[in-house]
C-alpha cells in the first residue's frame, strides 16, 4: 500500500475533482458520507451520545457532513464548532448551511473559553477539528479542549489524522494532540501512524476509499510503502519440481564468541529455514561441539582461536551470501580480522549486532562494503552508526542520507520495522511485542541471509524477510503469548508464515453457502 504525503493527497483531491468533473464540496460530501456509513454499519442506530467537534477548515467540513447524516438517520448527536478564527473554508460554510437546514439544533459555537461541553466516558467523540493541513501551533484553549477529550475517557474517532498531529513532524507538546482510539484516514494511512514517537496518538487506523482518481493512485510514486501480505506475495519465488539444494545457494554465517555461540546457531537455523540450500557456520573453536550437536544440518568451520574470530578463512566453501556479526564481539583482533576480510570480499553481506558496532567504531570500513549490503541495527546500534537524532523524522532523514552515501540497505528494527534504501521507506505491518526477546534479531539476520542465498535481491530479501519474521511471530504468539515467545519459536513457525502467504481469507457463512450454490450450478 502506498503512503501518500500530504502534498500528494492535495494533488490527488485536485485531480479527482478535475477528472471526475465534481466540485470540492461534492468530494467532501463523499468523504463525510463514507465515514457516516462506517459508523452506521457498526452502530445500527444505537442511541449512544455522539459529540462531533468540527474545526472551520475542510476537516471541519467533513465533520459537518458526518453530523448531518447522523441527524437525518435519527442518532443522538451534538455538533460543536471550534470557533476561534474568522478564516472559514468555502466548503465548511456550504456544509454549515446544509446542517442548519436539517435540524433545529444548530451547531454549538464554542468560543475561546474553557466552558467545555459535558461528555461521559460511555459517549463517542468524533474529532474533526484539524486535518493534515495544520501548519501552526495549537491555541492554548484548543489544547485544553483536547485534554478535556482525554479526561472523559470517551471513545474518540479522528477524521483523517488526530487533530494537532502533523504528517511530517513530531509534536512538541503531547497535550496539544488528540489521542484517538481510532482514525479513519482518506486515500492512505499516514507515516506518523507507524513511528515510535507518534504512533501513540491513534490506537487503530483504517483507510477509507473515497474514489480518488485511479490513475493518480496507481501511477504516483510515493516515498513510503506499507508492506503487508498483498505486497510480499508477488516477491515469492516458487520452486520447480526438480529443484535441488545447489540451486538455492550456500549461506555462511560468521560470528560467535565464547558464551555467544547461540546467536550463530539461531541465525544459521533461520537461514536454512528461510530456504537456503546449504548452510555453513564459521565460529571460534569453542562452539564446534555446540553447533554440531544442536544443529546437525549445518556444516561448521572453526577459527584457529578458541574464543574469538581472528582469521576469516572458509577454505573450500563458496558462499552465495555471508551473514556477519551475531555474537562476534568487538575484540581488537576481531576488528582487524573484519577489516582484512572486507578489503578482499566481493560476496553479498548481511551485517548485524557487533558487526555494526565495529563499523560504527571504524567508519572507514563502510567504504569497503559491497553495494546493497544489508545492515540490521537495533535502535542503540543505529545511533552508534548514524549519530543521535532529534526525533523520528530526523532519524529517517539521517538513515536515508547514510543509505545513499554508502549504497546500503538499513533495516530499522522496531514495532513497525522500516527498511530504508536510498530515499525509499518500506514500513512493515507484521510482528508483535513477543519479538522483544533475546535472539530475535539473530533470527532476522538469518532469514534475510537465507533469502539472499536462494536468489532474492538484497532489498527484496530485507523487505520480505522482515515480513516473514514478524508473521512467524504473529502465528507463534497464538500458542505462546507475548511473554513466553522466544527466538526459537520464530524459526519453528517460519514454515507456517510461508504457507500463510497462500491462504485465502475465511468467508462469512452466508458467502460460503452462496459459493456452494454456484458450484452446484
């Protein structure tokens, strides 16, 4: 799914009006009606008090459309206009007149005081105060109104974006933003729904189709793509009947140190479970017995050193891809070994954990990375790599600049892991808090390495691998819960994540009966 910028959404609205020969007022009617339909389908006329708060711009106009339909369908609705300016939009004024024609209870004009309406926690608040065009600080009175919303604990439904939340920057004052239980967004979700500092402003979101121009939707390139099942399914490479292991590459995992051989074991298992034809692990001597016993499918090569990686020499092995860094440590001998290796290596790389920490300490080594090397840092490792950031948008800016400069793919791990290549962002939608556990990052490294091994290009492998990693955890958590999910479970359920790609959604019983009747015909 494309995630459009606010500038692109404005352009889409304009093109839609021109190409469909409709006015902006008619497009507003369409948007407001869609939101009413969404509410009506769920409420079915229930007489829960609904409080619709409208600004005086186009978002407020949407709110007035919603209120008018709620009124004409017999709902218990009260409409308020946040009336702190004389700059009303044309479409707001049109809909202000329209709602006055269907009810004797005209919208209440809220003046710039703190005389707020009474709202109970069982009521519903519809937030249509500000939209994506807000470009100024919220007035103190409006901030107090938003705080009033929160204090009531009423369910809050925001229109397009929670009021006070910009689409391209982090709020400086959390109290000056509506905290929505649900946001109904037009055309596409907003990037702010997925960032650590701004996702808290809406618990859930949904995109409503308001029939924007199809050519615009399909041809407009966006900086951000949202990645779900629909997006990754075309990435899947099917296997032929007479395939053999030699066709799916040889993945090599280099890592481990005394006490951290488990990281290599997890990454190696994940690489093979992701589809690599062969897997080898290059580890210190101390891990030989551990790996040979715990993971018999792997071939094991040992360093000369008992406890560290000190001399990368994998002899007759010809790997397709190398995953480096899990559990490897940052001993000076290991640092020197990596530097010597990078000076001659031409094999695609996936680098994680201490591999990233070494690159952070010796940034000159970044110039030696093969093009499209995949880096998979957790937040602290990312900070060491690119430096501190002011907020999430500054972080993304810095990562994009880093990716462009070094031609790398950076996987920013988090609740919505974001894969960055050049100036493009791929926001993942799978995964859950159960992944906040030791070793889950090692598993992700292995999955991406295994996908590259069998022929996926590195960017696709990163995006697809992140999706599979999260989906496997989503399936596993049904059996183990968040607290008891461990990294090994993610590997064990990886096969089900692949199978899920081809599962069709379950049909409601009525549709199943209709399909059976069609089959009999």
